[in-house]
C-alpha cells in the first residue's frame, strides 16, 4: 500500500469497515479510497481480491458506502431507513454473483466471478450491510461519540455500550483531549 494514502481502519464487520473508508465525516473528511487502485487494495485486505477497478466502479463503491452509512445511521438512532439508500444497497446485493465457499480450515471465503469481480465484491458488502441493519447479527448499531466522526459501527461488546467506532483513533483522541483539558484546569496535578 502506498504511504501517501491514510491507513485503512479495518474492523471485524465488513460493511462497517467499508463505511470507514471515509472518516471524520463531520470534521476534515479523510478519504481512504481516493483512486480505483486504492479500492482494489481495500478489497484485497478485506478478503475480496479483485484484479482491477474502473472509475465507474469506484463511483458505485462510494455510492454503496454512503448508502450503507446513511441507512446504518438511521437504524442506529431507530429512524426510518432512507428509501434511496435502501435501493442502492439492495441493487448492489442483487447485482453481485459471489459464492460463499468453505476452506479446508473451516473458514468462509468468497469466490468472485471472473466477469464482474468488483460488482461481486460490492454485492458481498451490501449483503453484509443488510444482515447488520436488519438486526440479524448479534450486536447493536451505534454511532461514534466523537463529534467529528459520528460513524456508524456495530457494537459486539458484551455490554453493548461501546462509545467509539475505533478506540485506537476516536477513543484515544477523545481521552487525550479530556486529559489535556483536565491538565489545563489543574496544572499542578502533573507534578
């Protein structure tokens, strides 16, 4: 991966990791898939390797990403799912022709067709989003407590009270800000 691009923020839930390819949506947005090749990189590290990607496929991927984000955000706050976002997710899911395969190690992998590989990968992501948003998985949709992020994430913690989409970025940033604010209030406490 090219050092000029920001690192991917990978999680355990495919569709939520995909929405994380655009972070800090309410601050200075960070686009993690700015080029078709960068989408190829993200798909590869997510177990959905494709040979190539066109600008049109990147546009479709971004449209799916934003639709998942909008629908997951609505679901997290128990609002009505936006019809346009649902349509994009459903269309991508139906367009894909990936097949789930079982490896000898007992893991599930995806076999993408040779004719429509990026669309197949997007279909897998859309299908994952459907299972998350429909409440079919053990967990809870939530929104990141960071005011500049507010990303939708899938909380699978035992208590379902996680506050941050990613503890290593948003959580640490908020804890550091709180620590610095406390230090300014009581400068003698660091001695």
